[in-house]
């Protein structure tokens, strides 16, 4: 039973961070129909920038987090303006490939600045083990859950109440109708990319605190795909629930079955979901079939 | 002064080489391939062999992505299937290299077809993600199925032998690779003059229309996966025989991405483009490394960041090509030809 609670808590933290990364992913897909293969690199940028702010410049972590988000927003706007804007109307393979190229470029820039060796990162969030229901878990993991839930709540509020959030949902729903209502679609695309970059950067910062700063953070981004396919590519609640399911699934298989099976299971789930229900648990059923 | 190429007979229209210039170029290229190994040193021969293997892999991927329009991010995984099948059959069961290569091609075709099944229901983005999953699953199997693949340890493969000559030098291997490249080229150029090839192109251009005109999508999509994987498996098997060593690191998702970059930069749906792209992407990191070495003495800091510069340039080249010349090197080559043909009245 202790093991079960332990695995559940670890799975929930991983799931919460995955959900943050997946949220940005879904946002971009929803508003601009672009699959962002560079989402993992946005995590990486977040992890290294906060490392630079906190460990190298010695800032307090709240301030560091704030600055990281600003850097991420600037990055998102820049990427949208310089790389994605010229790709509007191009075939899908070009759009996929341009984000892959972007991922390579971002990784190279990060490694040129900081090197690709794993960095020792003095945890900025306290990480003393805490006992809950007999299971031991690092305090930082609990903080990760709290911050992730707070972020997700914030975004929910943003989408339901703020003007930009509502405009973004309108664009996701129907671009032409949104345009005729006076919404600037270009501005909304920039919003989507900057929010995606910001959520990913926060996820990356949390991840850096838990597992340390290294190139592996980007690999974490690959696991976003099973999450979004499971939840549905265009569903925000799907991203959150998908993230938690995949996070838990990985921990349970790793804990009870083992043998590294947890690394491949999400992808097996992915193929299975694509075969039986390609639009995922909560996605819209408009997948094109031939 | 000609304003374009016009044909007055069907024979001429169906011909692979239509103009005198094309025929002369072909002869020059063949002469170059034949003479090159006698002039080049070992270093250039190594590069030539790498380019040859990449050309085979790129043509294979182009048949699937460029001609049939099915996006695949599973190239690395499929190459791993080819390499490990060839390696295991040769190293553990003592099968001759040519037999193991043929078996590897068919095994990869089979695996490729199985992972191509989702393509019947999925298109575009979804297919890209499904093949990405295939890549991850295959690589995981390679790393964890210790009894078969040796897990994360390297698999040592004996050098191939042909007519009593051991292919343990780059010079000997050059002939093996480039003869296969020529065969693959002739086969794939001709593939698109048959009804199979035309069906592939019809599926790419408009699948519903193709279906209406009687192209069996189920059959031809899977066939495209099979043909493509067959060639990719050949490239994988050649990698195994050439390197004498098979490790999983050589077949990660980065390999899939590199091959996709080759055909996009070269030109989708073009055999010439596969050649240009494979050459370009194989030589780019080499040129960058040499450039880095050349300026190392004046800028010592360069040395430590060369790998990252390579990676960054890789990404930058992809982005720039997609934004500035989406049809790739093949289009640039065509533009150059047009410019000179129509000179001085080019428009």
C-alpha cells in the first residue's frame, strides 16, 4: 500500500508537469493547426534559464521564475513571427519539419551557452522528504503539484474570463468568423505561442528542480505526444487528464512490472488510441479518414 | 535557342533521359563514379560510402513521403530493423552477408508494412505521431531484447566477402555500395513509370480522387510502406556490414529527422533531390567540423562548441530552406538550368 501511494504521488507530479507541457501543445494546435515538435525544447529553455537566473546570478527563485516566464514569452512571440508566420498555408510536412528544425536550433543555442553536461542545481524549492499516508515524497514534488494546479486554474480563468482568452477560443473555433468579429488572428497566434512557451518553461523549471538540469529535459517533451493523443489534440481538459493518466501509468508499470517497460508503454497506448479512437478521449470527432 | 522541351512522339515522352544534355550529364556522372575511388584518398572514400548509404535510405524515404505523401518519422527504427536483422543473421548464424542483406530487406518491409497499417485511418499529423511511436517502440525493443539484439551492447558483424575479396577496406566497399545505389536508382526511377508508381502519386495528390478512379488505397498505401521500408532496410543492412558494428545509438529519432531533412532539402518527390539532399546533409557536419578545425588556432573557443554549431546549423538550414525554397535543392538546380538555357532572355 505504501508503494502504491508513493507511485501515485510521483505519478501525479510527473503528470502535472506533462500536463503543463501538453497544455501549450494543445493551445498551439487548437489555434493554428500546428504540431509543435519543439515543445520539449521549450521545457529545456525553461530549465536552463531558471538555472542561469537562480544558480548563476543568485536571484531568488520567485523572481527567477518570473524572469524565465518573460524570456519564454519573448521566445514564443519571436518563433511565431519569424518561423511560423511564413509557413501559413504550407503543406503539413513542411510545418512539422520547421518545428523539428526549430527544436534542433533551440537545443543547440541552449547547449552553446550552458554546455550539454548535466548541471548540479541546488534545489531552489525545499526538497526535504515528507511523509504522507506512510509514503515518503520530496517536498519539491508536492510544490510541483501545487504550482501546476495553480497554473492550470489560472489558465482556466484566463480562457473563461479574460478578453484575450475568449478571443483565443473564438479563433480556435472558427478563424474566419473570428476575423469578421474584429479579432486579430495574427495577434492570437502570437498569444498562443507565448503562452505555450511560458507554460512549458514553468514545467521545465519544475522539472529542473526535481530531476536536475540536463539534455534529458528535452526528451521529456517527447512524452507529450502520448498525452495529447490520449486526451485529444484539441482539448485542454484532455491535456490535463491525459497528462495525469500517462504520469500514473508510467509509475505503476515502472513500480509493479518494471524492466524499463514504463518508457515504451505510453507509445503503445498512443498507437492503440490512434487505432481505435484517433480523436482521443475528449477531442472533437473531425479526424479526416480515407 | 530553345524555349522549352517539347516532344512529338510517345516514345520520347516516356523516355527517362529526354535531352542530349541529360544524356551527357548521365555519362559524366557514371564516369565520375567509376574514376572517383582511384583518385580519392581513404577519407573521401569513407565519405563517399556514407553518402551512398544515405542516398539509398533517402530514396526509400522519398518513395513514401515525397511520392506517396505519407509522413514517416520512423526511418531510424526501420533502419535499425534492417541493420540488426543483417547483423544477427551474419554474426550469430553465419549466413553470408548477401543472404542476410536480402532477408533484412524483406524483414524491414514486413515491419514497415505493419506500422503502416495506421496510415489507412490516419493522415498527416496523426500519421507523423504514429510513426514516431513506431520509432520509439522499435528502439526500445532493440535496447531491451537482450537475448536477440545484445541490448545496449554493440553487435559485432564480420566483414562481408565477395568473390573471395574481403570488403574490409573503404575502396572495396565503395563498389558494393555504389553498384547498389545505381541499381536502386534505376529501379525507383522506373517504378514511377509503372501503374504502381502512378497509383502512389495519385494517392499523394488527392487520395479521394484516386480512390474514386479505382486505386485501392488499402493495397497501395501498404505497398508504398513496404517498398520504402525495403530500401530503408537495405540502407540499414549496409550500415551494419560497413561499420562491422551495430549499436542502437545509430538509429535514434535524430536519424529519422536527418533523413526527413535530406529529402525536404533535396526536394520531395524527386530522385535527383534524394541524391542532392543525402549528399548535402552528410557533408554539412563534415564541412563544419573541418571549418571549425581550420579556425581553431585563432578562435580556441570554437573547439568545444563544434557539435552544437553542427546541430544549430542543421536546424537553421531546415528552417531557411522551408521558408526560402520549399522545393529544395532540386528546384535550385532546375532554376540554374533554366537560367542558362534561356539566357540572355531569362524571365
